[in-house]
C-alpha cells in the first residue's frame, strides 16, 4: 500500500521533553532508518491555551543532542509543509465539513454551563458514564436534535459551535497492533469526540488522521495512553479515506515508576532525585529550571541506549548498543507489551559504560566547560586530556571528571587528618622532610622513578613503604582516594609535588 516507510513524532509544544517522548522518537527513528524511510516531526499546537514560548526550539535541541535528526519538520522543511498544525486550519475544516455532509459528524452548540449541567444530571442519576455520546446527544443543543432551520439560524447568528463525530452504537471497531496483536472496541463505550473546536482549531483526533493521510505516514508508533482514542481514529479513517489507507499502528508500553506502580512523571523525578526530561527546561513564566539528563552529565549515546532497552531487547544478553547497532537490530515486534520500570542506577551504569567506551575527545569539550564553570581555567588542553585518561574509569557522570580531577589543578585545602594522625610520628616527619630533598635532585620525573626513590628512602630509614604511601597520597590530594599516588606526582609535576608535601608537613606538625 505504501511505497516507502514514513513515520512521525508529533509533540505538543507545552514544556519539557519527557524521556518517554524521546523513546517514542527513538523507536520511530530506528524503524525509519532500518527500512531507508523518512522520519517526520510535526508540531501538534492545536491547543493554543497550552502553547509555551520556546518549547518548539527546545524539542528540536533535544533531538539534536540525541542525534535523532528529522528528515522533515518545521525547521528542516519537506514536501508536505507546513509541519505546524496551527498553520493547517483550513485543511482540517475542509475534512470536518466533509464529515458533516456525509452525516458522520454534527454541529454542537452546547455552552460550558449546559455541558456541566449534563454531567451533573448524569452523576445524580448514578450513571457510570458522563460522556457526550449516543445516549444523551438527542437531549443536547446540537444539529441532530435541532431542525435544519434552527441549526442554520444559529450558524447565521454566529453562535459558537464545535463539530463532533457521530459514533454509532453497537459497531465493532478493530485493528491489528504491531505489538499487541488484534484489538477490538465496542462503540457503545465511545463518546462523540470534538473534532473541530469553537476557535476553528482541530482537536488531536481530527488533525492526526488528516495529517497522517496527507503526509503518507505508513506506520504510527505512539504511547499506549492513546489506545482509548483508537476507535475514534479508526472511524475517522473509515469515514474519510478508507481503512486501506490507514497506517499500521503500534502502541508503545509506558515507562513506569521505579516501583512499577504507574507511569513515570516529572513529579516522581523531583521526589526521587533524578531527571525525567532530556535536557534542562526553563519555565518561561516562573524561570524554574527542571533538570535534564544532559546537564546532569549524561552522554547522548548512553541516554539513547538506556531508552532503547526500556521495553525492547534484541533477544540476546547484549545491553550496550550504538545507534548504528540499534538501527540494524531493531524490530517493533520485539517491543514488550508490558510497561518498563525506570531504574536510575541502571541509567547511570549505562553512562559509566559509555564514558569508558568512547574516546576522551568525544566529551572533552563538555568536561572542560564543567571545570571552567567551577572556576578552574584550563590553559592546557593536552594536560586536561591526560588527566581525564587517568580518571575516566572512575567517572559515572561527566561532572565526576571535575570532582575526581580537580586535585590535578588545585592543591588540597583540607586533609584527612583522622587517617594520618594515628600513623604520624617523628620518623615519618623526618622521612617526608628528606623526600623533599631527594625529589629536588631527582633527574627523571616519572611514576617509576618517583616510586623507586620513595621506596629506597623508606628502606634506608627502615620504615615500611606501605605506611608512607597513604600519607603521601593524603599530602597530594587531601584524601585516600584517586589514581596511584606516584602517577599523581608525575602528572602534577616536581615543583607542585614538593609544594604540596611542604604544605601538608605544616599542617601535620
């Protein structure tokens, strides 16, 4: 039916991009690239009351960071422009009027007060449904109940109205989901959704069907929260274009809270101390910043990798995948039906693995920014590169390069004296005074030469080198952790090593 695979992601520009949204992008992107297809991003901005300034650009910045670049969009152009729904109003009205003429839709003039009264009446009657559907529409203010003359009079008078789909009861609606298999719905439980609002804007229901048709979308992958809307969309396909024109659908599983109890939300991230947005989002009204994975120190490769395996696997034990490997191995049929629990510790594990896997040059620029943001000016990029090589195995998030590496740029301003004091005595003090002089005359300044000189003096003074090495480390970096102390000494240089030993001697007494 379709000449080419064409998939789409259709976000609303209402705020930050949730990791569930990025996973939807990812699965769309992988499927398109696997089959040499097109990945389209169109903006669903039909609810102008929820539009947030800057959200469109933010969405595309997130996709750029992730490396999931659209083939067509409001910024990339394409043969089916415009890709912003608010610029396509006339198109949607044309199809809404087509539905009216065929008797598949109707005008509804109900006011907000009348709708509220209807719901309160149904509630007082003990109804299980408060929907505007086949059970109550003939008691409402719409063109199905009104005469043609009354309807025309209201339209001519400019009375505000919406256009609703007319859902016939007792009509089975079915489709085959690429993940879930055969799905069937009973229209007795489907309400007459609004298709065109009073401001002339379409709702998602009409817009998504019209745009998917006009943009020749072959496969529609979206979250499972849209399953209840599926019967309305199928009916619209049937009424407007024929079911043979409908794309294949796949409803993706939810990303769940860490305990598996419900969908993961921004509130859960705030409560549990981890981000749920791809990048930092700044609310344009309050200026509140919601943290994102990028700014927390995640690599895009790790972020994409962890999202890919949230609800999908390739049938093996493999966990680390590059984007190219994901494109090659991805199959929508291997996406799970059930929700996937989000595990932030596992997410950090992915980042740690990618820090180790990638060359330092891949993220050196971001690490340099982190150092300079913390007041450490990097004058020698080669020195930073060397330091990063020494500590990358210990870094889980990119800011860890600063916390692990600042000791190579600044002398400690405090020492772990609790660890040193029990081992400190006059012999140790004498040793370190002598090591300063020995270091000053040491010609070769490398880790091997430093260690040999260090242990030779310890032997001459009849002191166990092991008792001295911990103290030496504390002198250099303030604590007991970090790379090998002789490597640290080599890296910071002779003058700085001697200076730090002297400073520590003054503190230890």
